[in-house]
């Protein structure tokens, strides 16, 4: 009689473990989809990270920005493809209108640098420098910034 009771207890225990594991997995997957923490483990920013995680972006390419730089022995060419990261609500026509200004700012800034300095600059540093230059240029002309970030998608040095 003790053997059937033990088996019954094992079956009940295993069933509870399976149900508990299923509930935990469901809650974990659900929280990953909504960007919330599981079991009260929170990030601490009061939900601002969840808003960022849920927002979608539009990317506007600016292709073939060509910069000519004088090197020590010869002239060098840089070809950059940039991508502007914007909110999904941003009108694509606004981005098309600022294309010449972005190109002008990038070419003006990069052509003032030496070939060795530009060639030795890591991509993240180049991106942050271009962002800063574009933000400053737009601010000096009192124009609204229709983009949030500048990404370098291609860099060719010749």
C-alpha cells in the first residue's frame, strides 16, 4: 500500500513541476515580447527603456559621399555610404530635402582632415564625429533635426 502512495505523490509532484515550468516559460516569453521584466526584476529607468525598445525606426540612405584628401605622396579618395536613423513617423520627403545639406556638412568636415587621421579613425568614432558635426551644422542654421543617429554603412579608401 505504501508503493501506490509513493507513485501517486511522484505523479502529482511531476505534474506540478511541469505546470510551474510552463507558467514560468510563458511569463518569460510574454515579458520578452512586451519588454517588461519577469518576477519583479526591473531595469530601474521607470519604463523609458521599454519605450525605446518598442519604437521602430526608419533608415534613410545617403549613398556615395566622395571625399578627396591629399596624402603624403598622392591623393586619396574616401567613399562613404551613410544611413540616417529616424523615427517611423518622420516624413521621407523631409529626409530627401536634407540630403544635400548632410552631404555638404560631411564633405566639408572630412576634407579638412588629414588622410592619415581619417584612415586611422575607428568607425564608431567616425560616426560620433559626423553626428556631432551634423547636429552643430543644423543647429547653426536653426533647422530641426529629422534624424537621431548617423550610421556609416560603407567606407571605401582608395
